[in-house]
């Protein structure tokens, strides 16, 4: 007994393209945000040098890679969630759901409570920026027909 998959090889390729595009966009934005966090205390020169070596560099690149992986998963989910739908609330809901999960997971609760919730707000805002950029890149790719919507 063979079970027929509703997904074609073309669908899989389009999902892979969406994952790569969204993951790249998310990773780049996250790297920029991570670097921006270092600049006030270190200055531009030292902040840039800090990403090149040692534990500081390792944490920078691992954090950017995790954001990229999250962006890739977002890209696949976004492609299947929005399909051919032009419902802006659905699109925003997917972005918000990923942003809340990522943003809240990053926060140290004790520190956030003692700082009156600011770390929650900052982490969620940064995640919104990351996933909104990934969604915008996917929407542009759909408009240019670089990535086809799910049928």
C-alpha cells in the first residue's frame, strides 16, 4: 500500500527556497542587532573585532545562526500558512506568533521582572524586526515570482 503525498518535488523546492531566503534575512538582521548591542559598551572597532575570535565571537555567530535557523523554519511555515491568501491579519499573526515564542524564550525572567518588563519588550521587538524582515523578503520574492505560493 503506497500513500500518495500531496506535495510535489516542486513544492519541496519552493519551500527550501523560502527557508533559505527567510533564514538568510533573519540571520543578517539578527547579526546586525547583536552587533548593535555591543557597540555602546565597546565602540565600533572593538565590537567588530569581538565577533572574530574567542568566546565572544563564538556566541555571536551561534546566536546569529540560531536566528537564521529560526528564520528558515519561519519561512516554511509562512509559505504554507499564507498560501494564496491576501489576509494581512493572517500574515501578521504568523510573524507575531514566531516573535513571541522567540522573544519570550530569550529573556531571563528574574531580570525582566526586576527591570519592570523592559527585557520582554526589547526581545519581542527585536524578534518582530527579525521575522517582519523575513516576511517582507518572502512577500517580495512571491511578487517577483521567485518563490511560488502553495496551491
